[in-house]
C-alpha cells in the first residue's frame, strides 16, 4: 500500500511517499482500517503522534477511522494546515 505524504508528514518520514506492507511477513498486524493505519504509522514514526491532528484521505475523500482500506486504495496523510 502506498501512502502520499504532505507538509510535516513528509518531513517526519523523509519522503513524499511511504510503502506499508500488505502482508504479515513483517510479523506486524496489517492495517485494515484508517484507525489501524494511523496506529501503525504512529508506532513506526512516533513524531506523527505529536501532530495536533492528522487527516487521512482514501481515494480523494476524507476518511473516518472506521473506514476500510485496501492495498489498491490511494491514501494520503494530510497534516494540520496553518493559514494566514
């Protein structure tokens, strides 16, 4: 599963995209929902947990924590944005 990163999330991860394993070959639970994906990413990149908010878009639509995700979905992490 490939995730597009923007703003501070890109800085934290060090790349504009991130691949998440879609099989349990790593021994870690494979994320099946948006909430599980956030938890997976928070464990892998603890700095993400410090953000005041973190929105997830699935197939160009904002997604709630309970939404199911699949390896073929287009997923993006959208950090808090400050305007001015």
